[in-house]
């Protein structure tokens, strides 16, 4: 509350399709290089989580990831990307937003190190953070600013920096991209973006 007034969430739009639970699948996301995504029996926040298998271990395995390759964004705008993840055996999860089609487009690489709850990010990440929702389950977020291009690729999978992994599997339950300075509640989407009205 502010001055005795209860504040609700703002209106918002999630730009990322197929962003919840079992919809994060090989039918709806591209599996790139060695990575795979499969359904699992594990539930996170009451929904079935999907299991990302990076397919490789080592110092930098970011070429192995799942991706949404056609997210439409606006030029010169700050966005927040986030995902709810939990490790099976992978020490570092890589989330990435890559702008294409213009100049000054970002390659925002957000690498979350599970054990230390720290980040190893690229320079195009404006800010990042996490919320430990329950033991071992993290909402990981980062912000980035677009250039002149209006297309964005969102990736989840192998890390691009931050150390060496010996495991390669982690769970993902939610993911989202929104034009806001921080994360808000999930807006489920199917084949296209979805909007949420302002809380009254």
C-alpha cells in the first residue's frame, strides 16, 4: 500500500509464446545443437515443469539451448525477461535475449549460478536478480534494451560464461518477456502474445 491505497499490477503484455509448463516443449520451441526439452513428472508451483537437457558440459556450452526465434519487440525499449527454474544437476543455467535486424541490438546473456546465487552476465544485461520462491526454485530475471531492430530471440539452456559445469539438466516452469523495468506475474500465452489488464 501507498498512503493507504492498495496498489495492483500494471497492465502488461507477455511477448513470449508457449511460456508455461508443458507448453515449453519441442513442439513449440526450437531445440538447437545438442539440447533437448522434454516433459517431466516434476511439478513447480503446481504445474508440470519441463526438463532442459543442455547435452554438453564444460566451460561454455551456450550454443546448446532451446529457443523462441520470432519474438516481436519495439526499438529502443527496455524489457524484462525472466524464467522460473530449478536445477537437476546443472550448476549454471543460461538465459539469453538476442536482438536482430537492426543496429545496437543486444546480446544479453544472463548466466545464473545455482550454488552461489550469483550471476555472470554479458555487458548487454542492464540488471539482473533472482527470487527464491521455494527451496531450490528460482525466478531469475534480467533486463535489456533493444536497438533499432524489432525482432528478439529468447534462449534457455547452456551457459556462456561463469565457470565449468559437470551436469547439464535443469527444470523450467515459466518464462516471460515484457516491456517493464522488472518482472510481474505470469501471463500465459499460446501461439501469440497475451495481455493482462491493469489491476483495479
